[in-house]
C-alpha cells in the first residue's frame, strides 16, 4: 500500500484484470497462489476500513462543527437578551481596540 488512503477501486480493477485473463480457460488456485489471492482480499478489506474511517471522521467533524456553531449562536442570543433586558443588571464590558493588529 503506497499511502494510508490508497484507491481501493484501482486495486479491484487490477485483480479483476488478473481474473479476466482466465475467464474462458478457468482458474485453479492452490498453495501460494491461493494465499496470494486471499492476501489481495485482505488488502481490500484493510483499504475499505481505512476509507470508511476517513468518511466517518469527516462526517463526525462536520457534525461537531455544526453543533459548535449552534451552541455559540445560542450563547450569543442569550447574552444579547440578558444585556438588553430592561430589568437586567448584566452589562457588557466595553471592548478595547487592538493596537498593532490582531493579538
């Protein structure tokens, strides 16, 4: 495997090409040939698990980012309502300008 995220489809195509060579004459796998063939499928499984994990990680990260935004938006709304309420004793701290760019 050349990288953690290798193209599973490319490996499947190569294996299919190898099998198609024996399409009309049949194929017999014994001993080392059978072990090599099983090893190919083990690599397919490993690649598919890696790809599934990457998809899952991306999905969960996107969902977590959306959840963070929702919580931040809710927090901002609650603070704005508390500061602006007529009977509230909550006051927003004055902000200081940033001198010399971002801190």
